């Protein structure tokens, strides 16, 4: 092999190596962003209420999967559902345990544990824990917005004293 060809091959190998390293760094950064977005989403739920936070972080074509219910599809359907329900008697928080981001860095998911605490009424003091999974998509502004959310209760039902 001539020296020029060897140098060219070497440059290609180095370029591929650095591209892969850069891609890995980008994926790790996006993974951290999606985890932080999920944490911010939970914090926002405490600040302004569950319904408002869900509407703020939802993608326009969002899907909610809830127990004993058909899928709720689209932000308008969410608004309609929330207009018929109150979120003032409970506090919903969650903490992601894990996140993964696609190689294209525009789709990902988180999962973790949620806590629903009853803050008013006859059941005040009761709480419910469960698991959740949220699928996220990056919008045109580079913001992570959830496109699908679902959860399962029953991890540890308890009464607070």
C-alpha cells in the first residue's frame, strides 16, 4: 500500500472512531436530558397540579393508557378528560429509574416508580405506589415531550399516619 493510501485509511478509521465517540456522548447527554425532563415534569405536577403538568409536557398526538379505559388519544381528548375531573384532592409524583434514547436521539423512554398521595377528603393520608413508563419524542424545538404514558398501581398500598 502506498503511503498516501495508508494515511487515507488511517484518517477514515480515526474519523469513524471519533464519530462513534461523539455519537455516544450525544446519546448520554440526551439520556440525561430525558431523565431531567421526567423529573421536571413530576416537580411541575406538584407546583401546578397533575392535569396542567400533563398538558404542558404532552405531545400534540399523545396517548394515555389508563386502567379499565380505552386509550385517550390526542391533547384535545386529554383536555376534555381533565375538564371532567378534579386534581385538587391528590398529589402525584414520580421518579424515573432508567432512561434509554434511540440512536437517532429523537425518541426515548423512561420508567420508574410513582406515588399518589390523597391530600383531601375521606381518604386523606392514604397513598398508592406503582410503576410507570413514559415514551418521549423530541419536538422541532429540541424539547422532550411525552407521546405515550401508562402506569400500574399495586406496588405498596399503605395508609400514612
